C-alpha cells in the first residue's frame, strides 16, 4: 500500500488542480464547397475539397455518377 496524506487537501487546492480538466469544444469552420462543418486547415471529410480544390476523391461521388 502506498503512502497516505497526513492532512486533507483544501477544496481550493483540489479545484486549482482540476482547473485544466474541463473539455473544450472543437473549433469548427464551414466548408466553402459543401457548407458542412469541418476542422480548420484540413480536407473536408464530406466533399474532399481544401482551399477551393478537390484534393481527395470521395467514394460517394463515384456511386452517384455511375
């Protein structure tokens, strides 16, 4: 069994330690091509466009064209 604290830590000390444990919302931006929300500086997972160009061809488009 490990060492045990001799004194109780105060609520303020406990809460200061936990101050950085909160979750932050993802910073999302709208895609210029399809208006779906995506992470900034990444290829859109919905349409495959980045900075106005198609970078990745998505399989959904292939099924629609065929």
